[in-house]
């Protein structure tokens, strides 16, 4: 099967390419990149007026399989991802059961192979059952196909255990991913602590719950001479701690979610539980800081933290509803609307944070467009606007605070290993 | 002035005019309570559902009586939230009751925003009878009514609220209400029970009862929940009493003739000694009586007239 993508603006951050180019695909791979390719192809995609980028990589996705297949399956999660322009997603291990055993890594890979439309790479847990007590068999998990380790949803609060985890993982040449939250301090909090938590009578989560955890984990990374990736950073001070660590040569990277560089806490006034997320939406200064951190490169990665939840659970009221926002289908639109259009990031810099940067952190041969490379592409129209509608989500869950928004950057085609897996 | 709202969810978004309008309406209903026949036909044929998902005696009975005084039919439902299990949605429960053709929900719920969600999703009136630590608008209105009855005006009146401000919906509603009408509000409690940035609501914060109470016209005490002492908000009830309870000496620092209020139920002997609860400064029982008039006014304004 051959496929020719013609006339699109090819933006490949890894090589610094940004010009009109054709791409000729044979089977799973890109055979040729060039101007006015005239090879005979079974199928031709006219990408004139569109941008052609490497398929996006999300290094922070929650699929609910196994355990809560009513909220998301590998099938529905990958369909949603493809609609958002993603061709690789890394799923977090806090499923039921927790992905802490090679057999479960195999399960996810097999299932993704069978019913997924794009690639799913499992992240396994740092500790058995994410209990923070005993290390998972990271070596065996790695061999089974895990691409990193995280107890996402929970912080490894035992400093000694975290130190050993950071040391041990060095032999696998991977970073640990830390969900930085001192939950003794965040306690039963549900929104950012501050004026709004006071007025609304909702228990607050202080920024310091995140910052204390970020600082400790940076210290331990230095001690262990290891590398660390901090998940969903959300405060000014967390960011400054990361900047300071980088200056000192500590190997630390971080990610921010689209909702944390877009939304601020006053939204919780609606009591809409689709604004309930962990870390919580912070204030306008934090949002601005996230944008600055993306701009100056302190934040290398944009990740969705796609967290599907059933309407029954989201309807339980603000204190009882689970934390989480779905993000796969709105991420690219928000990046364009909030970062590219206002001139905070160039198109190429922004796309890097969704492709080659996460690939480098996880040592994946993904996230770039090159001859002989896998034909994973997303093709979108930078200016074409679309309305976010609940009923259009391919995710099984609909818990998005962006419903009703108009976003630019409609994805037209997503191509995975040479096959069109999404077309609008 | 007219009152065009479908719901009463909180004091924060009410205008001073709306507040005065409710208080004036309550005044005309207040007289009815002193008659030998305490009933008017205003809401005949209307049905009010009292939904209490938290234990309450006073507020539930007060709303029930208010509705009955107006000739409405009342159904009451009480349930402890410990029975709220996964998958049980408040909206679902309430839609079922609405299908039985009730005209108004009065909701007490431990989750802030619960009445707001109902109000947004249902075509009928919703009255917030306390949502977690968020708001308790009818309590604030009856407090205003009681202060106005004794003092006549709010402008530059000094009011101190003492106790667990952090977990108090009464404090929040009273702070909004009093500030909107021109009173000056002080709050006082241990720093662990003063929520962050509350100064932005327009109050002055004190940690010393003696300083807070000096020269005030109204002293409002809040109930201290005994369970808080196990959650490191304060070390012991004994210490709390020593630092934050009211006594004759401390009350003596207020203006002569200052009013003593409490939203109830009082922990007798903890935040207030018995002698003060029943003393001449106490208007605690007036608050309870006025509560019915205020709730009659609210029910009338939401249900009694064509919107």
C-alpha cells in the first residue's frame, strides 16, 4: 500500500524543517520526502493548505482498561487520540489492577495491537500496586515493554524508597515520572487553596503540597545522580525549582497540561465538576508562568493527563467527584489557540513539545519525520475552527471543561504506520 | 423593587436592594406569628420538598413551619450522606421527587454547590438551606432581621464573629450580608480556623477575643465542633474554651447593650456559658422566631407570585 501526502506544509521540529514538501509512504514507512514527488501511489492525500507534522506523542494518558472499561477502553482511547492527532500515547499504570507486573504490560500491548488504532506504550508503576512500599520489578517490566515508571495519582512519599527507585532505574536508562503532591498537606482538598476556596467553602490544596514534593524529588535525583520527569507541573514556584535544578545540571524535565496553561481557578465558581482536576486549576499568575516556562524551554513537554470519568461519578458533587479532565481531543487546538496564535511559541517549538521532546525523554524512536522512519503523521488546518461538542468526543467519557469552546487547528488526517486511522 | 429570582442560593450574589426587600417582606409575615391563628392562604396548592442530607433540627423545622404557615404542603426527606454510595446522584434522586410535581426544593447538603447544580438543571425553585461550608443564606437573613429589629440600621455597625470561621457557612453568608449593608465585620478564632485570604471579603481578622470584641455592637458566636480537636485544628477543648469562649468579662468589653447572637445549636459551656445563653444580652431565641418569618418571606417571593 502506498500513500502520497501532497502539498502540505511540513513542520518537523527535530530537523528544523518548515516548508512545502510531499511525503511518499510505502507500507509502514516513509520512503521519500521532497518537492513535487511524482511517484505512483495507491492513494493521494491533498494536504494543500494544511500543516503536516509528526504524529503527536502523549506521555501522560489514562486509559481505564483494565478495570473501568465503561470510562475508557484501549479502543476508545486510541480513537480519541487519533482524532486529536496523536499516534503514540503512554498510558499511566493506575488502572485496576495496577500495571506492576510484566503480564499486565503484555496485556496492554496485546490489546492495543488488536483493537487500538494507534500505538499504546505502557508506563508501569514504581512500586507494587502503587502502594509506595515495595519496588516493582522495573527491569522485567522494562523488558516486557514498559517505557517508563510512575506511581501517577500518588506521590512516592517514602524518601528512602524513592531514592532507591531513582538509583535503580539508571540501569534501564529511563527517567522516573513523579506525580508531585505531598498528600499529607493536600489532604482532603479539592481546589486550589486561596480566596476561592475560602469563599466557596471548598477544602483547598495549597501550592506548597506540589512544591515540597518537587523540591524533595529534585534533591533525591541529585543524590541518586539519576533523571526525573515531573508530571503536570502547575505553580510558579515548582517551575522555579525546576529552572534552578536545570541550572545546577540536575537531569530534570517536566510537563504541563493544556488546562494548566489555559484555565485558572475562578472557573470553579460554576461548581462544574469538569473543572475538578489534580493538580487543581491555579491562579492567573500560575497560568502565565506556565506559558513563560514553555516559552523559555524550562517546560519541555505538553502532556494531556487525559483522565476519563463517568458522568455518574462526576455528578456526585464537587467534594465527592473524582479529579480529572479528558484532553486528547482538545490538546492540539488549545496549543494553537493559547500558545501559537498569541505568539508565545512558534509552530515548530510547540509541536516539538508534543513530539520529539517526549520521544527524547523516553528514548523512543518517534516524533520526527524522516525517510526510512515510521509513517506516523498528523495533518491539520491551522486556521480552520471547530466547536468542541460533547457528542463528538470519541472518548467514552465526556468530562471536559472545554465543551462549547471554539478551537482552531482542525485535524484532517491522522496516519499511523502508513494507514489513515482518522479522517474528519 | 421586585424580586425576580427563581432560586435563593446564597447571599454573595444578592444586591442590597434585594436583601432589604426580603427583610421588608419578612416584617409583614413576622406579625402573623404572634396571632392566635398563625396561618395565611398565600401558598395554598403549592408543594415544598424539604431535602436534608445532613442532620438538622432547627432549620428543617423552621422551613417546615414557614411553609405550613403559608398553607403550602410540605414533604420532608432526611438522609445522612454516609449512605451516599458510588453511582447515587443527587440530581437523579431529586428529579424523581420533582416528577411527583413539587414546586420547590429546600436543600441542605454537605457538598458546596449542590443546590447550585440543582438550580441550574431544574425548572423549579431551589432554596439553599446550607451547602457544606459555603453558604446558609436564610440564616444570614434572619440574623440581619434580628439586628435590624434591635438596632434599626446597619451602617457602621461593628459586628464580631467568633469561632470556627473556616468551616462555617453561617460566617460566610453573614460576612457577605453585613458588609453589603454597610456594617463592619471582624472575625476571630485560632489561626487554624481562619481561612486564607478572607480579608479580601472585607473583614478584619483577630486572634484575640479581647481585642476583637472591644467596642462592638454585635457579638456572634459560632458552634465549635468537637471533632475538630482531633484534626489538629486546636489541641483541646479545654484550651479552646480558655482562649475563645465568651464570658461576662469578655462580653463586658463590647459596647454597653451589645447583642449576643448564635446560629445554634449552642455547645453550652464550651463557646458560651449557660448564664450568657439565657442572659439579657442574648437574642438567640429571637433569631429562631425571626427565622420563620424570613423563610416565609423567601418562600413567598420565590413561589407566591407569578414570575
